[in-house]
C-alpha cells in the first residue's frame, strides 16, 4: 500500500485468493476505499465460478469498473485519459472495445 501511494505513477497488481467466506471481498473493499481517498484508480474484478464460460470475466469486470470511475471525472481529464489509452494501446483499441464495451464511452 505505501509503495503504491507514495510514488506518483506507480502501479501494482495484487491477486487475492482464499476459501469462500474468508473475507476476501471485505479486504478488497477496504483497500479500494483507501485508494479512492488518494485520488488513484483501483481496479477489482471477481471471478465467479458460475461464469466460467467467460474466461476473462474478472478482467472485463475490473476494467468496466474503471470506466465508470473515469466517467465521473471532468471532461478534460476524460479526454486526457482517452488520449493516453489510444497512444499506449494503438491498433488494439478495437479489440479492447469489443472485449470491454464501456471503453467506447
């Protein structure tokens, strides 16, 4: 937590696993609240065993949530983020939009 919140532009990935009812969702929700206070982006997706026919469902869920957070930002910030995505993803933008329809907005 300290490593990510102290360095601007820093990113980390954390995978949480455990038995049903162990408190994983509560732990992630608490972490998300802390990051949102720091004006950062926190992506989380949950793999549902019943949705195993959709192999990337947790990733799509996480990035759809990010899109919702971006839509709450002002227009200038949204445009800046949109440009950064297009610049970094390049020709794969269409593929990502098909995978994560919320990116279209």
